[in-house]
C-alpha cells in the first residue's frame, strides 16, 4: 500500500490513476482493519474464556456458508474457490469464533493467491479426527513461521 501511494505521488497522474490507487488503498485498509479487530478479539478471549458460548455446530454447513460468502471476493480476482466434504460433521464449539476462524483462513488464502489461482477448502471426517484443509496456489507460509501460526489458540 505504501509503495502504491509513493508511486502515485512520484509524478502527476490522471484522475483515473489516482482513483485506482485510492480504491486499492481503501481495500487494503479495510482488510487490515478487519485483521486488527480479529486480533483484538483474540486478545480479549485470551483474558476471558467465559465469553465463549459452546453449542452444537454443523461444521460442514458453517464452512460452506463462509465459502459461499467469500465467493464474490474470489470471483473478483478470478480465483477458483472450491469446497469439498466427505460427510456432514457436528461438533460442539462457539459458532461465532469458528466462523471468524474460517473467514480469516480463507480470506488470507484469497489475499495471497495471485489472480487466476485457486483456493481449495476440504473437510474430512474420520472416526476420531476432523481435518479442515485450506490450500492455495499462493506464496505459502515460510517454514519457520508454521509452528507459531496457531499458538494463540493453544492452552498455556
């Protein structure tokens, strides 16, 4: 965002070019605000787990709803967003936080996937395990950061 703005200010541009730069910056600010709000929510949850509300959740339906809600964003970038499940899955959890988790994961995959790429979401259930996979054709996560990604969600 900073590079785009600096480039736009380097020399006079047409109104259309300035508008494009501002629209791009506005989108990025909205995305960053969303991330900051999510981090603040996590920080609050870290200090008060009584805010969680556990109830039965149809995980397959929840993820399907998130994917459907993010399809317009994927379409804008011409990213193929797919979702597969091997069976319906019921769990007990906080539906609001779970939705937030999957929105963040899939939105992040879309943000770091180049136009024309793909994002795949899969839910696989086995007798003693549920696995949700979000994979994309983007730049990936540096190996040294992988062990720390879910640290905020783990106890002590």
